């Protein structure tokens, strides 16, 4: 009787470990797709786009206020890096024009 109970316990433990491994495999397979969808939804959200526009507006004010060519060059590099992959069509015409001028070197 104890032998049969021991075998049943071992079979149960192996099955539990197998199901856990299977669950982990399924999770690791589906999680990257879930993260990609969440990331895309975040980048299309109103809050993200409003925040990016606000940041660019703040950069624009700082860029206009400074007269130091080195600081302007540093700001230009930071702005271009930050907005390199951003959809400019989501910006106001004023901010889009500012970003285009920075890209063209003006």
C-alpha cells in the first residue's frame, strides 16, 4: 500500500512539474506579443502624445532662450534623438516646423 501511494505521489509530482513547465513555455511564447501590443497602444495613447508635445514645447522654449551655440547644439542633439522615431504628424504645425528646422540644421 505504501509502495502504491509512493508511486502515485511521484506520478503526481512529475505531472505537476510538467504542467508548470508547459505553462512557463506558453507564457514565454505569448508574453512578447502581449508586450508589443501594450507598447503600441501606449504610443498611440493621448497621454503619451500630449506628453511628447509638451516636452518638445519645453525644449523649443529652452532652445529659443539660449544664445550659447554649444548649448544649442547639445539641445538640438537631444531633441533629434528623443524624437527620432516619433510620428511628427501627431504634433501641432508649430512644433512640427520647429522639429523640421532642427533636422535641416537651422
